[in-house]
């Protein structure tokens, strides 16, 4: 089981709230390690399934090259309106080519509905699809909808 922490200055999510939050089609930001030691951060669609984050991409991307070299990643998923809430997942990524084109359909459908399958097929016709499966080692949540310990 992953370690779940909260920021000290603001309440975090309960397990149930975490699942509810991750069910929303918010934009994730995936950070991987470049060969030169810098961080590569990109926006990406995701699905939370069986305690893992599933991210869809193509085998030719920089994030895939980075994960092949170093599977340690960080994923930030947060709201972009006040009051802010979010989750930072520090975990280990595994690259999965097995049936990746069909696995990405459910990810795409979360964001574009009935067009998910067509979009997955369109991308797969151009580039080899791959799923990045992130297993959390640590989850840190924050939920400003519950207020803050800092008074103003």
C-alpha cells in the first residue's frame, strides 16, 4: 500500500475523497528525468484504475525514453480553480505496449466522450501506442475546500 500524506498547512483527502477526486477528468502533469538531470514535465490525460494511474502516449515520446532510463516519476493532478485541491503521486512507471491501443480508449473517453475510440485509432495509425502505468509509492494530497490552518 502506498504511503498517503497531507501538506501540513492544509487538510488533505480521505481515501474515499481521493478516489472521487481522481475519478474527475482533470489534466495530469507527468514529470520524468531527462538524461542531463533536468526534469521533463508534460500535461497528459489519465485514468485511475485499481490503485494505479494509467497514462496514454506514443513510444516515440521523450517521456517514454526517460522512463526507459529511469522509471521514477511524479504526477500532479490538481484543480485549476479556487479553492484548489490536488494530489501529487510519486511512483514507479512501467511501460505497457500490450493491447495499448484499446486500453487508451477508456482514458480518451473520460475527456472526449464518444470520440475516444476514433481518436485512439487515429493516433495508433500514426504512432505506436503505449500505456504508462504508475504505481504510487507516496501520495500527497491537499484540499483547500476544507480551509487552511493559516488564518488571514
